[in-house]
């Protein structure tokens, strides 16, 4: 196993993060988000259920800092040197009377960070309040500064190598959705169909195997189709159901989302009308999405279509996407919603998902789009229409 990219790719990312740190007057940055750690170095292991972080400075780092058991993964998934891999002892794992961050704070104090201005991620799923408290207690003379999303914003513009990786993930997403379309039929249990879907997602393509997507595959069928993020059950699919699949593909932790809708039997008129609006709305979004556009204006293009059809969708319609670990593949930066003033940069990759959840049914259509040139490009080549399965 080797890092996903060559070292110059990671060196460029590190330089961008250091420039952002300098702009904020930071001496160092501690990073707890596993997606950000991966993006900076390639580190990849299911190790984030125990405390781990990355320390970025301006001289000798970055430093991976985590459990001794997981240090081996840092050696073969990154370009880090032995001096940049800092492991805490196994005896510190899940102890009520001490915390691994106390150990790591001591290491930092011994190496000149005792009085540093240290940025940290305040809203990371995996950097807990207890971890931050232990780090602060171990470095009482340091100044801790909220620098949440500093790394995330550097991820927004994708390199040519990243786009290539996401094209591979898109091929996996296409195969995964095709498996859902082929397998959806009355009588099959949701869990059995999703088992096949996940197997396809992980098998990938002949060119590349797949990773576990950061957002677990979702099926919205029956009563569950009236909401956005239900899990599957062991209930069988039934005639007359409209079924939405929110799936995706993942390659080297790069995610591409893809949502489509299937109907079992003769589609009702309200599905025809809603699907027409959603497909027209997606075309309007894609026509408006280009480098330099205001994100709120992209949403307005969608809203204009909904207004003509007399439909409503209160939630945002998209976000930037890329490297991700469970539970989320979004980058927590760019969003498409009313009054959003962020400008969309060239070479952003966004997942536009148009979900319509009604009183007793629902449908979804999504595209992962590369913003480039004078517009945008679909990464997945998959039909947008509602797939009708006869009974």
C-alpha cells in the first residue's frame, strides 16, 4: 500500500495550509478531522475512534500523532518520515484517569510549542472536548485559537490529480447505481438489495477497487421515502412504491455522490410532474453553475423552476465534496442555499442533490459536478429520468 498521490501533491497542500495559518498569525495547527489528515498526508486507517491528530508547524511537520498500534499505517500510507510519526503508548487507550492528549501535549512542550499560538478545529466530529481540554491543560502557557475549517477551505479547489481520482470514484458510483436499478423489484427485501449495492460499491471497477463511502448508501422506500436520511429495513419492496437511492462511489477516500429514483409499477401523475420539475431544475442549476458565480444565485435558478411548478424544498441543494470519512462526505464549506454569498471557484467539485420529500412518498436526483471553464461537467454518466420497473 502506498500514498494515494506523489509527494509534490501533498507538499503543495501543506504550503496552502501554512499560508492560511500565517494569515491568521498561528504558530501551529492541530487537526482532528480524519479527512483533513488524509488530505494533507494520505494517512488512511480506521483509527479515529481513539484520539489522534495532526500537528502542522512551519518547519519540521506535519506530524501524525496517534495510537502506537496505528503508527504502522502512517508509515505505508504517507510520505512522512519516522521523526514525523509520533505515537502514544497503548496503555493510554480509553482510560478514565488520563488521556492521550496529555502525553502529546508533553511532546509538544518539549519541542518548543509551550507558548505557541495554536489553531484547532472546534467542530470536528473526532476531536472531543475532553481531548482539547487535556491538550490545553498540558500546554497552559500556549494560546489556543479557534481555526475551524481552515484546512477544509483549502480543499475546495481540486488539483488535476484529485479530479482524476474523483473520475474513478464516479465510475464506481455508476456501477453501484446500476446495481440498484437492476435489483429493484417487488418482493426483494431492502436489506438484501442494499447488500448487493454495497458489494458493488466496494468491488469497484476492473480498473480500481472501491472504498467505503463516507455517506453510507441510503434507500428511501415506502413510509421512509417521506424523509431525507432513513436506513434500510428488512421490509420487502412493494408494487406502487417510489424508491429513491442515495448512493455513491469512493476511491482512495474521494467520494462522488449519485442519487436516482425508481418506481415499481405505473407511475402516478404527481410523480411525473415532480420528476419533470426536478429534471428541469437540475438543468437550470447546471446552466447557472460556473466559475465565479455566487452560490446563492445557483440556488435561485433552482428556486425559479420550483416556483413555476408550485413546489417547495426548504433545505440546501448542494455542497462541496471530496475526501471524506463517515459520517459525512461533504467538506463543510460551500453550500447552495438562499442568500449564500460565497463565490464558486474554478475546479470546485460539488454534489447537487435535489430531494423532494412529500407527505407519503419522495424522490431524489443528484449530480456530482466539476466546475470548470465556462460551466460545469457531470462526473457520472447515468440517466436522470425516473426508472420505471414493470410488475
